[in-house]
C-alpha cells in the first residue's frame, strides 16, 4: 500500500519513464560539467498537500481557481531551467488544449499544449529555461513561482504532478528522489497542517468500540454450537477462508482490502491485464483486482457472522478493510472513495486505476453500499462520502437532474449539500440536457445513501432530499400503469434506433426512459430491491411516515410491472414499453432495428427468464407492504412465481399450509431462499422453513467446495442467455459452464467442468445466514441482500488459466497484438510466482 510517499513517488516515475515519458522544451538545456544527477530543487505533490486531486493514484494539482504559489530557495542562474510535469489527457468537456500562466520573479509567460488522446502518453515534462523570465545573470535570492489558469483562452486547466529546477535533462530521470520536496517552500495552497494530517486518519480505537457495540453479538457461540448447525457451520467455513486468504497479500505492503476472486485450490488471487495503458499511468503488469463496490455482499455477510456468533474477527476484518479505504483510497477534494464501475484497485501496487476514459469517472450503479457499518467505522468520513456523492452527481436540485458519470475530483462543500430550498415536485422537464445519461439505478442509490445518512445522523434534511428523488421518479412513471422509468430524463432525441418503437407503436410515446426490454428486464428486481432498501431503513429507524406516500407508489410500480410483463402460465417475462405494450414479438428489419440490447435485423426478442432476484424483490415487497389490498396482490404473484418455477405452492393465502416440491429439478438459487425467508418472517409457517432448509442443503451440496468453503456454480448452469428467438449471435449464448470451459477456451481448453477461480462477493452465504436467522428467530441479524445486483458467478478465461503457466503463455501469444498495442511488455511479472 502507498503509506509512504517515497515508495509511491519511486513507483510512479519508474512506471512513467518505462512508458515513455517525454520532454518538451523551449530550447535545449546544456549540460554543466558539474551537473548532479539530482535536480537542484523540486516539489512533487503528495497526499500531504492541500487541495490535491488524484489521477490513477498519482497526486496531481489543478492549476486553476486560487492558483499555485511556491518558492524555490536556490540562487537564480541563467543556466537553470524549470521543468513542469504535465498530465495532458483530453478533456472532451472543455476542448483540446490546456494552458496556464506562469510568473517567475514577476515576469510572465503562457504555456499551452494540446491534449492527447488514448493512443499517446499523457504525462510529459515541459522544460522552460529561466531566461524566458528575464533571468540573464546570476544573482542572490530565490525563485518565486506563481502558476494560474490562463485568463486569455477558454482552455482546460493544466494538471501538474511536480516541478523541478534542473541544469540537465538527465536530472528528470533521477530515481529515487529521497523526499517529496527539496529546497522548495509550498506556499499556496500549501502543505497540510499536523491536525489536518491527523484528521485523515481513522480513530481505530473509537471505531473498534462502536463495531463491538453494534456488530458483535453479546453471546459468543462455542465451536460445538456452530458445528451442530449445518448452515451456520457452512457459512463459517466460507467466512474463515475469506478473512484468512481473501485479503491483500500481494504487494510490497499488505492491506486489509479483500480481493475480488480466489482460486479455490491455491487460495490465491489471479492476475488480469489492466485496462489503462502504461502511457496513461496504468500498471505495466497484470493487476490483482479489488473492486470495493463489489464487496458489499461479502462485508454484510461477515458483519452478520459476528452478530450471530459473537466472534468479533469477522466484523473487525470488515472494519480493517473500511479503514484502509478511508485512509488510502479517498479523494481529498470530494470525499469519494475509489469506488464504482470505472475504478479498480491493483493490490500489487496499492493504487486505484480508472478504465482509461477522459477523466476519473465515478459511477454508482445499483451498489447500495453498507453505509451503516461505514458510519460506525468513521462517522465523519462516511457523512462526507455520501454528501460527496450527492454534490458530485446532482446538477439541478429541483428536477434532480444528474448524469451517470461524476468526477472523483469535484470540490465539495459539505455544508451546503442539504441546505437548498425544497419546492413542490412540479414543472419537471421532459428531457435531459446536453449529453447527460440519467439511468435510473443511480436515483435509487442516491435515495438509499441520503436516507441512511439521515437516519444514522438524525438529519431530517437528508431524509427529505432522499425522499424527494423518489417522488420525482414516481412523478415520471407512466400515467396509465404507474410503472417507473428506466431513465429519469431521456435525451431530447432518439438514440439507439428507438424510432423503431415510435413507428410501430405510435401511442406508446417510446423513448429510452420508457423501454424495459431484453436484458434490461433483469434490472427491474435489482432496482426494486434498492428502493425497498430505503423503505426498510425508514421502518427500522421509525421514520416510515416520511416515506408512506412514496411506498404506495413503489408497490404500484412493482405489482403493475409484473402484471404487464409476467406470464404465469409460461413463467417468463415479456419485453414491454412503460405503458404495458408488449414488444417481444416485433421482428427487426434492416430499416428498423435497435442499436443495443442484442437486437439484430431478422430477429425478435426472446421472452426473458424469471431470475431468482425477482423472487427476492417481490417477497420483500410483500413483507414491507402496509396495504392489505396490495399485500394480497403480492401474495398471488408470489404464488404464481413459485409454482411457475416448479417449486410448489405457497398456498392460497398467508394462512394456508404450503405444499412445496422437494423433487423440483429447477436450479437451486439463493434468490428462492431470500424470497422464502421474507415470506417466513410474515407467516412463520414451519413448512416454509423446512423447504428453506432443503434448498440450503442443496446449495451446500451443489455449490460449496468442501475443502475451501468457497462457492462455485454447477457445471450444467447456463451462461449468457440468448437475446433473440431466431438465432444466436455468439457461440457463447445459452451454453453451460462445462461447455464454456471445455469447448470455448480455444487452445487453452481445460479438463475440468467448473471454474476454479471464484468470486467472494456472492450471495449464497447470505442465504445460509437467512436460513439460520429464521431458525433462531433472530431476524434483525439477517444480512440485507440489497446489493444482490453486484454478485456474479462468471467464467473468465484469463483468470481461470492464471495458475497454469503453459496455458497463460498461449493466452498471451494469442493476444500479442492487443498487448503490443496497449504498450505492455510481457516478462516474469506477468506470471504467478512459483
């Protein structure tokens, strides 16, 4: 981990020079006979400086706003040059140039350079001889440097990583530099004070006290008691492997962060080729991945293990990982964590990397983090994180307009986040503005974060704003069906060929917000669970009256969507428009087809299978519902779902005795268990619990690796459901896991049937604890599965063969053109250690 600046700086420059860091200069600097290999003076920005931004883990400074001011305490000499290390990646929002005005001892010059695209190196040295500033003779004194944005041009701000005073270009290659500054006095914005540096740390003792008070059960179960319960003991086996082998053990400095995957035999994490080119600051070796947003199921599971068993090890492991995130992977300007769809952490170097887009893009998508635990680890950092999310995303606080992408380095003033006028939900725009893409999952993440913070901090303003965004979404629902949209505001033009639906169904007002088609069908239960998570927070914290009205809209949305889309006889889901129009059978043509969703001319969408997440979402809707009429509709729907899946009959009503099918051939899924646990919490029917236990035993038998305790999907599970009825678009569509491994790996085919590299952020362990919690009646300790959308069992060729060197060598040979194009060089670092 990057706990020390020196090692971070050394790693940074070694990678940048290896990637071809280049030099621009006004004139060649001459090499003095007595030139040292070290620069005369320097400053390289670090996390110990104020107002720092981060780019792929490198501390950077935006030369804008208040500007940059420093002294270099070296006597001026015309043989000197100033070298500015630029990051000059293209910024599509501002144009293709970056520019700054530099003043040295009162004389000015303007430095402008064109931005570079993804194919070029984005870091370079810009060398400016001090004679540019009228320094033509030696003198006693120092260099006083002021850099600011160029006021004459509408260019993007310059982004600097450091400044060196040199006499020879070779002094730009010096490694390592012993300190972040030498003979340089950083005046503005300056270094952090001692108190500011301490404030960036988490008070570990206070955190541990809160964690033990709120997340460790009062009674510690004996080993015998745990072993005697088949579900709790299976869950503990997974938990012990996760905390012993699933944490960072891969770089020069270890950390408490969890890896994304483990090999179930070696119990080590595989590597994978990074997305970001080394020339753009990315790693020049395969990464060992951690995706913290994709650890939320694991974190919730481990915390619940401590609640059920009284063993603090599991909650303390979660606490340690959270402290590491707060201290090492936080963006100082915004308070955001290195988190989301476009950000990964490489545990080899302890750096967070973007996926190479135009800026550090922050994207939440159906994540619903474990905020309550975060808050007990660090109340102030969690509060700032959530406020940073809202301030970075929301562009108009009346309409709640947002874009799916925000910037990690947004300057956030936490004092103003909730302190805005709240007006009636009315006069909302029909369309979004500019290039905004307001996919609806983000609205639910915003609501969940704001309401949770409003509960734990008892801040009514946060809860008002969280409730308001749900009210705005409800206002955008279809007036006939009450079904909620898939975007908050669609673009003011047709994207992705949606004119196809406008022409075919002119009364349906089709646009990108009003289609729930093909793969988007699978998002509906994920969205529903997120919104219901906010409703449950309100109930848990005695704030239900504040969301009662919007909860009624949520029930209408879920029930009416299922009425329009679900066919109980065939047990599948239609592709529909928001008004309920069935579009499943529309055959696309060369003249009228969609772009995306798997559409192709000559094809029409397949009906979608009812994923287990639907069972979890509908059953949770049933449990939380406060309307007797809606509750009855939920029950009928649940009855249809379980019968349709071949799992038996839950009964005519909640008082009836269920008749489950213990011989069902359906795949055993944790979503079925989640649904039954929600039903059991209402009905307390013993037969429901017995069938849950039956499914739990099947999950353990079919999926749990007996040696490691990790979970792996069955060999006959189908992957990549086909999108179209008429034909396949890929040989991978509709095949089983076994077929994928044995037939689709090309020259790297394997001789086993199930993956050996498996994820940690899965939901099977949550299901086992749900069964145990229903057995003991400790419902309040059952972990939430609100982040079910972040759990995935998948087969990844590169990671699956990582520990088989001959196959890995073949894989690199097969991808040699891609590897060369990205600027990578395969060496021993590209293979696992023996």
